[in-house]
C-alpha cells in the first residue's frame, strides 16, 4: 500500500519506516526542511535504535518532501501536540496538518496518531475534513511506543487500538497491521483517544506511586528497589514502571497528564489523583538538590550533571528531569558541567553551561556529581579524579559505590 506520513518526528518516522519495512511505499511530509533533507539523503534526523539501519535498508521505498501535493490515499497524522500554558494541548499543528491533507486529497483515510483529547477527532478534525470532502474517512490510532525502544515497540505492541467511524477505516487499518501479531481492538475514535490518555495516566501514576513510597523508604533507611521487588512479585501489580527515581519526563507523560487534568477541569471535573501524580513528579528532582545541600552549599561549586536525556537510549530532552535540576543549580550559583552520550546538542539550546566530551572530563576536579539518566556507561564510573567524591544518584545505576560519599534519591 502507499502511505503518507505527516510529521517526521519520533512517532512519524517510527510509523513510516516500520510500514516501509513491511513492504509499503511511504512518503514523509514535514514542515522542517532540515529533517526532510536528511531523510532524502538516507540520514535519520533523530536518534532511535535501529532507525538509521532501517532507513538505509528501505531507502527505495521511502520518499520525503515538505510539499502536501500528491498525497497517498492513506495518511497518518503524526505531528506534535505540545502543552499550552493552560495545560491543554496545542492543537494547531494537528488542525493545520489535517486541513492541508483535506485540501489536497479527494478520497482516502486520514488516521490520527498524534495524542489528542477525547472527542478531538470526531468533533474538531472531522468537521475540518468535511469542509473539503465528503468522501474522506477519519480514524484514530493511538501510539504506545516508548522512545529508545520505538521500533521494537511499534512492531511488537501489546495491542493495537483502532478508533473508526466506518467499515472502510477498519478494513484498511486491519490490513496495514497484518504483519504485526497483536490483538486489535476496534472502537470509536473518542474511546481510542481516551484509552491513550488512560494508559499514560496509569503508567505515570505507577511511577509517582513508587516515588512516594521511595521518599518514605529513604527516611526509614530502606531501599525502595527491594520494596518494589517484593511488591511486584504480585502478578496483579507487575514490575514495570515501578522504578523510583527523579520522576518521569519525556514528551508524553507530563504533557498527557496535564492535558487530561486540564481538559477535565474545563468540563467541571477535578482529577485529584492525576494532579497529585504531577505534583509528586514536580517535587521529585528538587529532592536531589536538598540531598546535595546536606553536604555542601552549592554557590560557586563545580557540579557535574551526568545524563541529560529524559531516559537512556534517546537524545530527547523534552521535560527531562535534568532540566529543573540544572535550573536550580544555576539559581543557587553553581558552575554546572554536563555530559550525556546523545543529548548534549539538544540541551545546548536550553542551557549555556559547560558541555564535556566524557564522564572523565565532567568529573575532573568536580565538587559533586548528580546522576540523572541511567545510561549503561554510567554503571562503572571511576570517581577518582573528583575533588570531593560526593555523588547523588537520581536513577539507580551505579554498580560500585565504594570510596564515595553517596546518596540515592529513594534508596
Ligand atoms: P515530534 O516533535 O518528534 O515530531 C513532530 C513533527 O511534526 C516535527 O518534525 C514537526 O516539524 C512536524 N510538524 C509540525 N507541524 C506540521 C505540519 N503542519 N505538517 C507537517 N509536519 C508538521 O513529535 P513526536 O514525539 O513524534 O510526537 C507526535 C505525536 O505523537 C504527539 O501527539 C505525541 O504526544 C504522540 N506520541 C508521542 C510518543 C513519543 O514517545 N514521542 C509516543 C506516543 C505518542
């Protein structure tokens, strides 16, 4: 089949290249010329494990353009839905993309993959489509991939949710997903949208729950990882998303939880649990600063921050917990030097601090070190060349803690 993918970001690239790998022809359309040029030259514009290889392998089946003309009749909308200051999502990119598609397509299926508030596809986007065509159908197909594992997750999902308004949408989507062995749930677009928000809300709640238990465990001198190991042996709970630490970041959880809570508030409903999950998450990174202040006043000190990406195996820094930590360190007068194997270029757009080429360079004569991302290369750090060997761990990653003054956030 021939597919157009609007928005060549983490979701669009993963979706498009996976469908190309299944034998379809895929056209990427993005307003970012830089991204399009890279794809045209066979270069992955973002880092995702395996993406570069798949772009090379399927180069003959992919195309990239900034032009909405000559669309294929199956179009995935994968543009961003960032937060507004109100917490609601900014729908303008999705609306623009849908309108551009509707203007340039006579008949076909538009599939919304961007995460949008329940009701958006049917109540806001379908009417935009209907201004231009009575024939185009619309569907909502939420994406559950995790960055860093995006291709693996796309090709091996636990389930595929398709929210459709007619049989044609259901038939096309089922056919597209045939190579993937996973249960398919067919529902309406509004329910599909809610399934996405409910899933992310539940996973984020597990993390804030683990952090809340972890904060108390820390006071009691207990390692929360031992606690959660015991807790998660109960099959009703499961071990996933119970890793306590500096909190959740990334482009989805914080934004999606703010969106559902703000959307609910607008409808007159106060989501107490979701708001508490967000509150715990906002406070969590600042606990690292408090732990550091047990040992030193921060002003004028050389502090190494190891790990800038919101989690390991990605270059994405959106809502990374290292951002509030660095902000607070700077506010308190520290000289921050940072290192991350993938995410430094992105962080340079936010902070004018010293960026180091290696862990060793960041630690050389440093007064303290805060570990923010569980990159594998941080497992065996040699802290010998630090001035004061004070190490604060926001993600549990170190194998050896001997010879250092050490505090884990929840352990
Ligand atoms: P992204 O910012 O990486 O990519 C979005 C792309 O859309 C950008 O390249 C941007 O230039 C492009 N774009 C914006 N407006 C456009 C337009 N009018 N026409 C063409 N291109 C346009 O975003 P992402 O992380 O891929 O997320 C996309 C959506 O998927 C969001 O709604 C997000 O919530 C959702 N989602 C993301 C993830 C994730 O892990 N990143 C997982 C599941 C769902």
